[in-house]
């Protein structure tokens, strides 16, 4: 019995040893094959780095404001008798916009003028009597004061009539009227908006650290989909204080706005040149691999593999970036002119990865692109 058990144990051990040796050989062959395996090269597009003139620009969000803008309102209460303007049309300073009913004031004016005339006659008569010594000086002074009061009353009524004639305080473009014929207006009731569009202001804010680069008279460029292009103006003023909450300073620029496309309240993007133009490497934005530990690009060059053979691979290079313009990004350091930089497919690369270049279709690299749907 013991011999039979020992025989069975020997057979099992021999079987396990045979299986183990076979698996060991298979694993060794697989490891050798894995060591020799090279992943297929990744398809990428590239561009040769070159230096171009570059001027960094500070961008800010601005709002258009009128140099002069008011909501014209009624000075005195009254009934609207006449509307002399058309909504949305330009007007000149002093043009009549609305006349309120002044029938009562005009009647009072006739009576006041008659009283003034009577006072004038009394004054002339008193002058002659004073010269003849018929009346004392006190009586003449009283008559003269009555004439002045009557004359002032006429002036007061005329001023009331004039205040019920609402005029444009300056030249500009009207908005949409807010009154109708026969409508009773309270004092201060809005009539129509009036904005002076030529020139126009653009107000925006910039960080406090940029104040040193701003000068009164410096050029500013604004753009917006609404104006269909760019307009150039100049800095008119810098605010005397900095906002404690945002640490930004308010800047005001003035634009000729000859075409009147800049309208008060419009949103625009303002760009201010920062310093002189210099030469930097320009690359498509798609070439940059952004990461918290640093931005980088992949440069295509000859790389040696583990077997000592050379192949076309990539080297990861950290870079210092400047601003952007259109599809391009300025690279201050890290890339030299003439180096071949990967412009698409960077997300799937790693240092030393093999690549194959196919530049049939290139990513955008235009400093001033004009999208088809813009």
C-alpha cells in the first residue's frame, strides 16, 4: 500500500514539473516577444518653427458709452399738444421735440403785457410830474417799482411758456418716443432718449499691474460682431482710483465713430498693445500641450531605440508662452527656428514615441482668421 502511494506521489510530482517547465518556457518566450514589440507610429501633422514679428496685446471687455447721453424729460407738467420729432432720427441742438399746451399761459401773458403797458404809461406820467415838483420822490419810486414788477411778470410767463417747449439739449440721435399726443405729462416724465454718437466712449478695466503700460493718447482697438470689424481710438483718461474689490482700474477711450456703429451699451472687446514688437516663434494653438506642471510641445527628430537603431520620434519640450492672436500662440522660449513641431495629435504622444508625418490636412494657423459662420 505504501509503495502504491509513493508511486502515485512521484507521478503527480513529475506531471506538475512537466507542466511548470512548459509554462516557464511559454512565459519566457512571451516576455522576449514583448521586449521586442514596438507600437506602430502615430500619425501627426507638423510645422517648421519660424520667428515672426509679434506684439503682445492686452485684451479687456469694454462697454460703449455716449459722450453725451440723456433721457429728455418734461420740465413742467402739461398736456402734449405737438410732437415734432421722429423716433430714431438725428436732431440738432435746439430743435423742438415736444410742445405742451400753453393756452392758459398765453392768456395770462396778454393780461400781463397789458398791465405792463399801463405801468409804463404811469411811469412816464410820474416822470413828468416829478420834474414839475407835483409829486414827491417816494411816489415816483413806487410807480417805477410797479412797472418793474409788471415787466418781471411778463418775463416769468414767457419763461413758463418756453419751459413747456421741450428742445434737444445737444445734437445727437433720438431713441423711441415715450409720449403720445394728448397725453398728460407730470414734471420730469420721460419723453425720448437722446445720445450723441460721434464721438463715442468705450469704458473698460485692466489689472493694476498693467497701469504702467497705459498712457493717455495710447492707441486702442475694439472689435465686435455688431460692428463687423475693428475701430481704432485712443485712451482719453484713467480713473484716479483702483477698485478695492477687483484691483482693476477703469480706463476710458474715445473713438471718432464716424459710421455710428458704436452704440451706447454695446459690448466690445478692447485690445491694447503692450511694449514694442519683437520676434517670437509662432505656432498653431493645437500644438501646445497644456498641463498644470508646465506647457510643452513635441518636437520631431531622430530617436534611438533600445536596439540602437534610429527612427522618427518625438521629444517633449517645455515652453514659455506669450499671448495669442487668431489661431496662433507666441512661444518665447523652448523652441528654435527650423525645428519640426507637432501641430495635431499631441494628446496621444509620449516622449520617444514613433511618429509618421502626414501634412495633407493642417490645423488653422492664421493670425486673423475669418470663420465661415461669422
